[in-house]
């Protein structure tokens, strides 16, 4: 070994294995190199005490924190002063959970199948109303009554000194109203009273004695609430129904019941002398009809017509004629036309509905509308 090569005072530093001075072109460690290598004077066959120096400068240490040195390739220890990181918890979709809970509560309520109105326009331009799920403020009969009452009117038909009261159903926003022929037959003036108390006069558009139907039109009105006409072919015995009309002039009376039977044959008179009997006239306001071979409320006379009807036990009385029979979706399924009252001509002590009423199916009405609008068949 070359005795003239000075040792660096840093040779004992374990953190600098190769020193900072590198190597010269002869392979001798320079600067403060701590290691020695065999010189040529030691002989050609003398083994080297240490491996030859690398062909590149050694990597320098990295200082990770004050007072701490890390060599390349070693893992960097965590800084104790650094704040600890916690796993981020995903936020729950609180709004979605609340919405699902609300819907579940409504569904679980059972009786909260609720209704309100929405308007649609048919191809013919007829504005109608439908009942839809909307609010928890009311349900069942109450909701149907609230939704449909604005579409039911009271009709006062006057002829000379006689006056009859019946009901009608608004089918267009500009004032078309369906009622029974026997309510307005022979009338010289017709007054309409709406659910809000306002009144208007009306003219007859067309009548059909054979189906006991009439179409009248209120004058100088617009923006009325038209009823939704349902499908009477879907009606089943036992279905719950609501009747709205003006029995004995009590505008907007609501009763309820069920469909008792379908396709009942109902026979009524076609004589004008027996018409105008909404709540007055022959039989103390009891419109005569027959069904099943039995006469009710007096004789129908010799000139009669027979139609198929829905039977209901909903309370209908004189004055309900021409009013609405409604399903629980708020759709009109029939026009009330005949009812049996137990009162006799000599006493009214037992007067009133006994749960035997009949309505003209709404499909019959719809099939007759075009004819009625053109003047009717009679």
C-alpha cells in the first residue's frame, strides 16, 4: 500500500462508504476515500483486498427530516409530526333515503290512495278531468266528491206554471251538459246552477227519447270544469260508486254505494206529459219506470222505451235524475235516470231512497253524443 496516500479524517464515517472525493484515473481513491486498494507494487498475482470501484458516482443520501438520513433504496419512515390520515367515509345519500322513507310511508298507509284533478284534451277538443294520485289531504268518497262536484250542475226546467228540478254533468269546458230527456222535456226555460252558486241559462241541443238522454248547452260560459267520462264496460258488480246530484233541490248532494247489478232492463215513458218530472210532476216527483215486469212510482203509460242500465244501492232521490254515477277513479260511469221511492201518492212519510237506483251506462251516452250534437233523434 502506498504509504504517501493520506487518510481522510472522515474515513470512519459509516454514512460515507465511498467518500465524497470519488476516484482518479489511476483507480486510487481520492479525497476522503476510507478504503484502500492493492497497488501494483504488491505484485501481479497479489489478490485485491477490495472490489474495483464502480464506474459511476455513488448516490448521495437523502435527508427526510432534520437529524435523519436515509440512503437510496431504503423505505422512508413516516414523519411523526405529520397528521395521521383517516380513511374517508363515503357520505350516505341522505336525500334519497328520506325520499324512499316518505314513499314507503304513503304506500303503507293503505287509505292514502288520494286524488286530485288534471285536465286533458281529446282529439275532438273536449276538455276533461281525470283523478290522479296527488295529495294526502283526503281519500275515497271525500276525494271523489271534491274532484267531481264542480262538474255537476242543478237544472231547473220551467214550463208554464210547473217547475222541475234535475241534475246534469258538464262534458265540455264551454258548457255542454248531459242530462235525462225527462228532466228538460217540454221546458220553455232552463236554468243551470253551478257548484259555486253561479247561474246561467241553457238551450236544448238535442234529445233522444229512446235512451232518455238530452244534451243542453249553457250560454255565455267558458272555462268550466268538465268531467272525465269513463268506460262502463269495465264496471263490475260490487264496485264502489259515488252519486252526485240535486235531490229535492239540494244542490251537490253526495251519496255512495256499490254496483248491485249490470244490464238491468229499465222501461220508461216517452210521453212528454210524463216528462219534466225531475223532482215534481207525476207521482210527487217520482219518475215512473218499470223493471223486471214490475212498475215503480206509477204507470209508465203506453208509449215507452227500454234501455240497459247499471243498478246501484247508492241513495238517489227525485232530483238526482241526470246526475253522475262515478267510480273511485273519479270517472263518470253512468247518468242516474231512475230510482224507486217508497212514498205513496197520499203520504210522504216513508219517502226516500231504498237503495234501488238505475243509471244509463256512460258508453251508451258516448255512442249517442254525435247524434245529440246534431239535434238528436227525436
